[in-house]
């Protein structure tokens, strides 16, 4: 069973680090990566229930194949571009119920409010199967962003697989997605 993580264009080394670890190891890369939270910095200090750590202490993965995300955006007229993603085998890297949760991402509370514990489910492989499609609410969000000429966040209302710890990515398959197909 696989989850996906977008490969940063300036990735260095052989280990994928959570943002808070990256800060000490590659400070320049940290600054670039942290910039994606501009305007929503408070999420970086949010506690993750069940793992008892911060939002930036975990690696974020999607159970949805990136081709589905990109094709949904391209079908709305967003400009095509290629992107590279790591295809992570959850069993090989050791995801389990003590180091990984599935965040259902159906937040109904105001932005910045503490996360409710019930939105975080201890990791089980079966949960990946349940969350491999883009939801109608995600597709609607993409449409609203396009209508407002805004750049969407890719994973609004998409389940997140949150893993506490770094991952050695040597030997991990890369998936390159270009408009309408995988390379």
C-alpha cells in the first residue's frame, strides 16, 4: 500500500525530514518549505492528537495518487506542469498505529482552533484504501478557487497520513506526473 509525498525541487540528501527537524539540518531549505504556511502560520503550532507532537513534527503524505490531484486541476484550466512525487510503501518504512495517524481532514472548527481528537485515527493499512479518491468537496474547492482566480491548496479535504519521524528515501520509487499521464 502506498502514500505520496511531493519531492521538493531543491531536495538534498537521502532523508525526508519533518519541517521542524529540517530547520536545524538545512535552514535554507526550511525557510523555503515553511513559506507555504504564509498567512496560516498558526497551524505550525497545532498539536497533533494521538501523536502528541506539532503539525511540523510529522511528515505529511497523501493516500490519493498525485495524478488524480493534478488531472483535477488541469481539467479546470490550471496550467500544466510536471511534478515529482515519492511513492512510499507504508509497510517498508514502518508506518504503524504508534508513529502514524490518518487525519480525516474534515475540519468544521474555525481555522486555528485545536484539532479534535476524533479527526485523527491510528494508522491502519485499510484506512489508505478508504481515502484514495478525491472527494466531491475537494473538487468543489478547486472549482471555487478557479472561479476566484486563486491558487488552491492541493490537499484541502483530502485525508493526510501523518508520520512522526524521518524517512530514508534511498530506493523509493519516484512518480513524475505530467498533464494527463504518468511518466
